[in-house]
C-alpha cells in the first residue's frame, strides 16, 4: 500500500490542532483532477466543526464537465462551498476573500477573518497563496512538501491566511486513491513502484479517456485486460485488495509497453524498457499533455462498508 509520511508532517498536524480554535474558516486546496483522493480524511476529522471552502486547483488541467459535477457535489453539503480555479490566474482568485467572509459569518469589525489553508503536498497550495497575495510569499515547486512550516499572510479585504505544510496521512487505505495520488505526483516517486503506478494509470485512462490516450501515443487499439484468476488472493499490505486492472477492463502493462515502443523504449533484442514507458506517461499526464483529464468522479467515492449491501453476510431467514 502506498504511503508517505515524513517526520515534519507529525509536527504539522500538531500545529494545525493547536491553531484551529482561533480559525474562522478552513480553505482546503484539492487537485481538480482527483478531488476525492486529494482530500485528506485526517484534516476532515480535525476540522469537522469549521466551515470549509474547497478550492479545486489546476482546473485548467481537469475535465470541465467533471469539475462542474464536483463543485455541485461539494456545494450540496452543509457549511461547505466549492470553487474551481487555475491558481496562476489572479482574476479567478478574487472571489476567495468574499467566500471566506460569507462562510465565517459575523466577525468583529476590528479583526480579520482567519483562514487556515490546508491541503496534501503538491496540490498547488503555495501557488494559490502567492496568487492571492499578489506576490511571491510561499515557496513553490514541483516536488511534494515544499512548505515545511506555518506562515501567516495578511490579504486585502480583511482576510488573514495561515498557511500549513502539506500533510499526507500515514497509510492510504483506498488502493485506487493511492495510485491516483501517485500518478498525480502527490507522493514522491521514490516512495512507489514507478512502473506499477503507470500501469494502473494507463488502464484508468483507457477506460475514461481512450481517444486522448490513443491520439497522444498514436495507438490504433487499446488491449483489453485478461483477468488474473489469482488477483483476489494476492496480499499486498493487509487484506486482499480489488484488482484495479480488472475493474478498468484494460491491460495497463501492454499500454505502457506500447508507449515505450513509441518513445525510444525499445532496447536491443526487442526488450521493452518499462521504466521509459512509465516515465513518459506519468510525466505527460502530470503536465497536462494528454488534454484536460479527471481521474475520478463523485460516482467513484467508495460506499462506507456499513452502507454496502454487498457486504451483508447475515443469514437469510428460514
């Protein structure tokens, strides 16, 4: 099971817990391409009594139809507002202070609305803060966990931002979410099996955006997946997990091999360099070169076990 939890994140959690009593609104930055998987359940637990503004960053990289669905999904929940933005476009960020005031309700005229900015690593949190401030205050970068400590930033419009380091949780229980996070770059590449992530990503893209995948890599067909009869009995870290390739219905490994063959990944003797194919796919997915794609929809949110009728093993009445 994928996971990544550097030591400074323990400190960040403690700082968040200590600061929350003085906070009016939580601003949670999510990746618009995976709004469910990029939401840290630990943060939801810590902030459950605070109004939340969910900012879906990188909307320019996400499927606009699916982004609209996610905004509607979040707006239907109490004490939550959602806004999709491109964090480098300051014009799109101008609504945020007003939304924070709206969520905060009545605040004394002699103080700012206090807004804590949260999010997992590499979702565009620092870029958002710099855009709101109109200058570079928060360090940005393509690597996860650039921000290492809390920062306080005062904005025009009586809003004070408290920035926090990106925080992942110790173990990502949902296998599909773990792979989507890894594909997006939220988890360091050194903390995962690079080729495995690309294989799952390729199968998911084949299911959701087959035309984009075929066009980008000049693939005539996408090979269907042949289910592995032993897949459900293989244990990774804990109990058996779903066969994500079988659920996608496509052979991710064959797709990555085909990409490698198209992009300089064929070695002497016809040997395919899987790492080369994985590198090409994941880098181009993260850079938006396959087009505007969303890796999950509200329909992909797992049903809690207690509400899943398929798990009801109670005996039928005689």
